[in-house]
């Protein structure tokens, strides 16, 4: 996250390197895998993109008009792996992915797409550094909101569906982006490929998670399948976490188990789904991985604002583990394209 031609039928051929002269003529780039990250950190501290760039030798830069000014290039290697960094938040994620989808420099119609980033985690489902493959992405921002100090006494939260009478009533999917259900076959395959990865941890993370009385929060990081909630607003605290858990279940008729929270995924998936409507993206080839950089709520004896501002030690393990876990899937696809080119293979 070096170039590949679409001169043969994309579904049945291996991408090949396009020489620099062909790049200048605008030959289409056909990645086997596109990795989507959201940010990088200036200086020596790795962000979501750095380990991919270093370890996968993503040395070819292709400028794509419309990408973030901070990250204007698609980065690729000779094996068929590319990476884009969108910049953070809904507006940046949707705009950057839309630029890729509409670019004539790219043919993503048979590419696998891995969204790989960090997140907050519900201590009931994970811990610092843990890695979670998502089946569902639920928009946590498409809500009505009343200050909890002014809600009816029978309500448990001031968050409710738009045009819904109470927080217990499921809203109509008027926006069309409220819930994305990812390909469960691909999610399960990604988990199976990565479930034995030895995850990075840190002394500070170990010390911090010990404040939480129950597993899995106080245990070493692990890998699981659960679900994610997207929202531009960084919310925090056990009461809001409970409300978001209830929201995820309400919006999926009880199917989703929310474990991570992040800012971009429903926006990214919306842009990709628009591309699928155009025949430019295959949504069955989209996978979503989030790793835990922090808890989304306080431990006993701590206040939510203290938890929000705490230095928990989870950031470095989370960015390291996003690569370690995500690369199990990307390596499988790139190294055995013949098995993956027509769809997700059986185990």
C-alpha cells in the first residue's frame, strides 16, 4: 500500500507488471488486493499504513486524483498488493474511496479489499491489542439524539432511530447505509487463516488491562469474529457502550455483536457499494478488520473522562497486530491467486 494490466480477462489471468512507459500511457492497474488504512503518524511512531508499506515493499506510487492531500498516492508492489490511506473520518473515507472507485487508472472489479485499522473495544468482547474480523458494520451516527437529562423517565438512552417513537423501535432503513452485512464466507476464511497469529502486546497494556475485573478485558489479546459500529463522534463510557450494543442488535434484529468502534467503515463501505452498483467493485470480496487500541469505557473506580484520556498502551500493539493479522489474508490471496481469482475458496 508494480502495476498490473487488464489486457487479458481479469477473472482468469494473473496481473503482470506494467513498465514505467506503460504507466505514463494510463494502463489500468488491477490489484489482487487493495488494503485500506485511514491514517499514518508523522515521525517514527507507526500508524495504520507503515507496516504494510515497509513489509510489503510498496514502493510504486501512483497519483490518483481526488485522494486525500495528505495521502495522494496509491502504493503498490510487484506481487499485486496495493494500499490507500484515506485520512480519518466519514468525509475523508468516502471521498478517497470514491476517487479510487471512479478512477480510470484502476480496475478493482476482481480485487479483494481489506479495510484494516484500529478501534476502541468493548471490554466484554476484547482487550488491548485484540483483533476482530467484522460480519456487520452498523452506523452509530444515523440517530436522533436527546440529552439524557431531558429524556422520558422510561427511556434508557437519549439515542433513538430517526422517526422512531422510542429507543426500542427499529427505524426504517431510509438512508440505505445503516447496516452492511459483509460476506460471511470471506470473514470466516480470514479468521481461519489468522486465528493462530501470535499477537504483539506491551507492558503498559498488560498493566492497564489488569484494572478490568473480567475476561476477556484482563486477558492477553486474541482474535475473534464480532461486529463494528461507525460514528464520526468519538463517544465513550459504559452507558453509551450499552446503548450502542442495543443499537447494533436493534438494527440487525439481534444478529450483530458489537465489539469495536471506529470512525470510517460505513462511509468506506458506502463508497464501495456505489462502486458495486456500477460494476466496479465486488462486495463479496470486501473484508473488515479492526484491532483494539483502547477500551471504549471505564474500569471500576475510574470515570469515563479519565478513561477517555488514559494512555492505555494499546496503540502500538493495535497497529502491529492489524498488519500481522490482516497480512495472513492478503498473503494467502496474493500467493495463491489461482485459487482466489474466481471467489473465496473453501478451506
